[in-house]
C-alpha cells in the first residue's frame, strides 16, 4: 500500500486535531453506553447488525467520494471475511451480549485489556516480536488490574461471570484478528479504505444471515434505542474510522494511540452519570492498573541508532472498539487501536 500524508476522503482537518482527538475519545467511550441502551429494546445481534449497517454506509460514502473500488481476488475476499468475523461481527456481538448482564462501564474497562491480549499472543504467534522486561512486567501488571476490577479476593461476589467473560473474549478477538490480518493481507496492493469497506460489508452480511435465525422481528422500535444503534454505527464505527486516520496522518500514531487511555474513563463516567450504574472502588483502581500495564506493553525497543524498531505490516483499528472503542477496520497504519508494539509503519491514512 502506498505511503502518503494525505487526509481521509472526508477530511475533517478544518478542525484542530485536539478537537478531533477529544471527539474520537467521546465517541468510542459512549459506544458502550449506546450498546447498553440498544440492548434494552433490541436483541444483541440486532444491535450489532444495525451498527454494522450504519457504519458500513458511512465508509461506503467515503469510498464513493474518493472513487475507491472494492478489492479484487478470491483469496483477498476470503481473508477479509475472516477478518470481518474476528474484528467486527464476533467482538461487536460479544460486547452486546455481555451488556445484557454487566454495566457498560465494566464492558469499557474489559475492552482496555485488548493490548494485553495482543502482546501475549504476539509473543507466541509473531516470532520477530521479542519480549522485553518492561513489556513482560506490563503484561503482569495489566492482568493484576483485571483481577482487581473483577474483585477476585471477594470470589467475584456480585459479578456476572458470564457477561464479564464475554466482554473479555471480545477484547481477545481483536488481537487474534490483527495477527491473522498481518499474516494474510500484509503487502496488499489495495488501499486500506477499500479493504476496510469490504471487511465491514462482509461482517454485515454475516450478521444479516445469522440474526434472522436467532431473533424475531422487534414488535416496536423505541426512538431512544433506535437512535442509540444509529449513533453506534454512524459515529462509533463510521465517523470514528475517518477521524482516526486523519489523526494518524496528521499527528502520528504515538499521539493518536493515546485515545485508548481515555475510552474506558469516558465509558465509566457515562455509565455512572447517565445510566446510574454503581461503581465500587475496585473498578476505577483496577482500570488504572490495567491502563498502566497496557502502556508498558506498548513500549518500543530501541534500535542501535536510538530510534524505535520498525517492521512492516497490516494492522487493525481498534472500535471496540471498538470493540465499542474500536472499529476493527483494516489499515496499513500505526493506528491507535492496533497494539502499538506491533504497529510500526506510518503510511497512507484516511469506523
């Protein structure tokens, strides 16, 4: 994929990058609240399908503006189908199901463990990724933070184990998808916008097939829940994609990836303030420990010249996002949502 410093097809650079950074943090943080509101009236699979439909529509508009075409090649589409499942359909659905029984704030914090899973998996699956003492320490600290959030000393009292496990599995799905994409689509001649559009389209089709088999048509469409699903797709999956790539292209991946640390904070604040979710002392304390561990795992080894180690590859954005905080869209960039210890090359940037 060609390198370029150009902005996204729907450029937002008329606004200061700090404003866009703040907007991206808010959008990804509120995505967990949107999912919670949506699942109060619709089935989790329906919420995910709606999210993908609206998110794909936004990316399709961006592709039309830039006159991008969908990629060609049977194997490319096969790999994109797997990527769409691991980076979009599966984690988005798991987070939606998890929020049936756990607070949106806890789901947001679980999402922050994705870099920890990513480092642990990359040490096994990516032979060129050598561990350092700092990153191994970060991994241990991060999982200590997870145990703190879960209140392990209380025997998980008052915690829905199933819902929490689903949220953690969702965060694990992202790095599995990132590694798969790195191994199969690195060096693709197609633009990242084209690949992402195809990936989201395939994820949408997967949900369109599965959802009718396990859910029935909603008897009503409450305005608030419907608006939450639309916002989740348009903002959390579509607009967030465009904002993120503008940020990566303008201020670089190191600054752009800092949004990861604001997402769980905003998710927690939104859940407590707007949904009245309860918050014990262990949740914010554990979240801080998780983020500290994630920061250490993202430390980059120095080269002999004093710079950071660089390796080529394709990564993935992280809605969440999200899940809720990641979009799981393919990119050739050093994106905020890809575990930064795997992402090295700053290339052409446009959820």
